[in-house]
């Protein structure tokens, strides 16, 4: 899904091998860990009393009931994140939900990119947040279904989050709400504007880390919609 054969990026690409993992401090070669952080907001029709995300989106839109997931993603070791089959990162943030209110802080969460699924041609992007409202615990569990294909479907796959709301502290609890959250072009641009490299010591090093992660995260979309 990714493509790094872009001549205009040759300078940045060539610097990655030397700059992404190590730097010199005196006579010793000391490992430097580069990371990435960014913010992402997805929103869409969502309603209580429904377990199917697609139906929840329809009913939520009809009832003007919306849920927004405001996430801050932290990847403290970019190379380890990419090499890890589950691609685990950390997530924090808040939730706006029409029946509950706005700015409900997450107490914990889970974030994975391109985790394997039962279908060898599909991987999942996982966004999950635990929170409390009016003394009750809830767990919001969303996943993007990324299929092994190209073209317009790639945009839809990587920007559509099928989401269920569970009672309790994890997704083993009863489903009490559902909907579909999405990331539009405007939201994508906002997300990209928040991307920052952690521990980068130069503009070239930062650009290399962002390019490496961007192409891993968004694949061809990075070059179609993001890179100018």
C-alpha cells in the first residue's frame, strides 16, 4: 500500500538510514529513539440503543445525535512501532457525545495500526477509549477495516471508524450504542498539521521521520492528499 519511490524525496529518504536511529555524542555512538505524536478528530452519527455501527450512524444522523472522538496519539519509538506486528501506540483524549455532553476525558485507551485480522486481506486500525459519565463506566471501541486494495477504497478504509459503545471498563461489556465516525479532508489536513517528530534534532531529521510514518500510516494517501 505504501510507495517510497519518489525522486523529489530522495534527499530525505537517503538521510533516514543514518538519522532515524543513531547520533554521535563524543566518541560514543548513542542510540536515539525518534517518535511521532499527532492529534486526530473523527465524528459521525451515533446513537444509544443500537449495536450495529451502520444502523447507528443512520439513526444518529436522523436524530441529530453525534459522537466525536478527539485523540492524541503518541508513538515513542517509531522504528519499533513499524516493526511490531500489532503496531501499538498510546492514545489519550476526550469524547463529545450528544446525550452525555462535551469534553469527557478518557481514562485509558488503546491504539493499533494495521493489526492482523482473521481475514489475511484485511487489517484493522484500532481506536479505543475508556471514560466515565454520571458515575458509570463506558468503553468506546472503534476499528477501521483496511482491505488489501487500492484506489478510492483506500481513502474510505483509512478514514472510516466503525464504533460501538460498551458498558463497563472494556469491550467485553454489553453494547449500548453504535455509529460510524469519519475523517474528512479538512480533518485530515488538521491532523497532518499536528504531526510532530519527537527527539528530532534537525529539520531534515524531523521531515524524514514524518515522511516515514506518514507513508506507513496513510500509504498512497500521503502522496495524493498530503505531500505538496
